[in-house]
C-alpha cells in the first residue's frame, strides 16, 4: 500500500527559488549541494559525507541518537550540521541538488526511508548504495535514484547526479497519508 508523502509541502521549486534558498542558508548558488535529513547515529553511514569533495554538504540532524564520532567526522570534514527542529525542513530539500542516503542496512533505518521520498517529491535526485535494496522499491522515475557500490564513487556520482534536479516530482503516483490510511483500512476490512 506504500508510504505517504505530503506532496503539497514537499514540492519542487524553480531555479530562482532554489538559489534564493541557498543564499538564505549560506550556500553558494553556483555549487552543488548534497544533503541528508535524519539522525547522526552510528550505522547510518553519514561519515561518507567526508568523501565528497566537489560539493557543499549539509546534514539536518534530529539531535537524538547522536553518535559523537559521527558528528566529529562530519564537522572535521566541513559538513554543515543543523541539529534540532527545523520548521521549514522542506526548504532544505528544495535547495538541494542531491540527496545522499548513505545507509547500507535496514537495521539502522526504516525500510522505505521517508526522507528519500521527501527528496524525490521535491524533484531532488537521490544517491544510495546498491546493498540497500529497498531504494529500488520506491516508485520513482528512471534515473531518479543512483545506486553506487562504495563511497569511492561518491564524487563522480554527485557530479553526474546534480544536473538531474528538476522542477517536478520524481515520484510516480505518490500517495497522501490519507490515501495510505484508506488502503490499510480496506485491507483490514477485507480481513
């Protein structure tokens, strides 16, 4: 039955609005921006942001389940970390050129990551690892999700993927949370 998304909130923006948002958050409109939204906990692979050299990088972290070594690695690599609640998190997705989902196993995240769905809904292409099989299950346009083998491929993947950002959603037939709830209720009723 799928995962719900607030497509009206997580919606694409044009290049002018993207540049405006990058300026608002202190990023260059002329450089690719790679983001991740989620916990800075162990096992999520966020340390791989340190391997990206040809782009600006930002992690929006909840501030919960924080791993000190992960945070230290990111800070030392110059990755911008925003900790805590961000009222307009959709702006982070909207200004991004690439969303990095560096997790290798569902042991550390939910099986269909909502943050990936939100990025795709904003027209932001995603980079992830081939061994996280569930990324293939997301109903998205071809070339919306780039799967790589290792962090050694990240720089090239970012360069090749950043130009794919678009001003329409990458999701195919996204469902609202209300539609997902209706699907679940229908299944329960059929019992």
